[in-house]
């Protein structure tokens, strides 16, 4: 017979363990403080043009969290906390304001792209909020590109399409991220009125070894040419996939093998 004590399962115990797992006594208060006191730091990773005279087409805005003792936390350490406490809409709004303010001050980057979480898709007023921020700062709407993940477009097609159309109507551009890994249809390109598609990194990394990956890429490029959707190869980490993308006629690429993320202010100045 075991002498070990049973594991307590009451809600207070689990809440205490949750706080220890996160590392903050009050995670919601910590995240609100970060938003209100600008303890978040905007980074950006360029999307490079593979043709033409302008090397950087736009940059994807990323975010880091400033910790007193640990410098900057990467997104993998704090984004799950935002997601768990249903605060991603507040974070997305912070990033929109930060991107617009950076563009308003003048930037050598022509456009900035912003990732949108599935929680923000439920906000029917997000397009109106974005339009008001653009008007406040005097920034043109087509300077913003909103990135929707393919998995969200497939899981919630009606909601994603309504959200995308509302932003397109105020003049913003749309991008489908992670395209081709899950999808067996090009329908999201039409329903989301996409301007750009990022070919999923799993496909890009396999271009040198997989006939299936090359076939998927060729199909995406053909459809992009026919519909006017620009194609981006993401997660480019070496010369080989970059050469494969160029050979297939892909117009843009992004990845650590080209340029890593850098502070937005440094990149834009």
C-alpha cells in the first residue's frame, strides 16, 4: 500500500501552481503593466525583395518583453501567457499603435506587417480602431499589412473572411502566413482577399530534398501569378532554399539566413 499523500486538486492549489509556472505572482497585472508602461519592445524582421532595386519590401513587426533581471524575453516565454488570459487583442492593439507611430515619424521601411491572433478575429471593431489610429497619425492605410495564419483561416473561415474584408475596406493589405502546410485549397486567397502569401517554412526547408515540397511551391507560384498575389518564402536559413525560391519565380523571402530580427527603431531609422 502506497504511503504517498494524494496530490491536492483544489482550484486554489492549481492557481498557485499556474503562477509558479508563469513566474509572476499576478500574471494579468504584469501583462497590463507591460502594455501601459511600454515595457514591450518592438522588433522587426525584413521581407527581402528577390527582384527589383529596393532590397527590403516591408518588415514584420515582432515583440519582446523587457524584464528587469533577464533583459528581453523572447515571445515564446510570454505570448502563451497573453493567450491564456485572453489578452491577445490588447497586445495586437499595442503593436498596431506602435507600428503606426513608427511610420508617422518617418521610416525607410515602406510598410510594416502585423500578426493577428485568433482572439482578435472576434473583435468586430478592430478595423474601426485601426482606421482611427491611422487618421490620428496621418499614415496611409496601405502602409499596414495584416498577417492571418492559415490555420485560423481554415478553422474559422467565415470569421476570418469578415475580419480580413473589414481591414481591406479601409485600405490595409492582407497576408496569409504559413500557407501550404495544412491547406489543400487556394480558396483562402479569394475569401481573405490576400495581397501576399507566405509559403510555410516546412515547405521551404524541404525544397532541396522533397519533390512534394517543390510541387507545392510551383503550384502556389502559378496561382499567385494568375491572381496577382505576391509570394514570400519564409524561414530561409541558407543559400540552397533561397536559390530554389528564385528559380521557382518567388518574388520575396524572409528568414535568419537573410536578415534576423532587429529593434524596429534601428531598422526603420
